[in-house]
C-alpha cells in the first residue's frame, strides 16, 4: 500500500550496508547480534540465513549467538541458540 515508504526503507538499509568498511559476513553477524538482543525471533532466523549466504559458518553463527551470555544472560542466550538452530538444523537436513 505504501511503495514509496518501502523503497525509502530499502534505500536506507543499502546505504547503511555500503557506508562503512565491514564486509558482508561481519555485517550479518552484527545484525544477528542486534536481532538477538531485541528478542526478534523472525529477524534472527532471517539474519542466520543472510549470514550463511554471506559466507559465515554454523560455528561462527553459534559463536555470535553465545556472545549474548554476558550481556543478556543465560536464558536469553539459550533462547537465541534455539532460534539459530531452527535454521541451521533445517539447512543441514536439506
């Protein structure tokens, strides 16, 4: 219903990704950390997929998730690892 808004949102995201020195894999691991911190299950799933597409390994993705433990605590970290494994285990079965 609001294509101009979506186009602006997409342009902002592209500019943020292109606006600095981080490579695609690092950017996706950072974004994964943000989605975990915000407790966004769907976005966590999405950024696991994007991190894989950018060349991150399952081990690197799980490490990014476990880094939450000292900031978010064990329960939130376990939650994040479950969300991460939702994607990683589905990928390994396919």
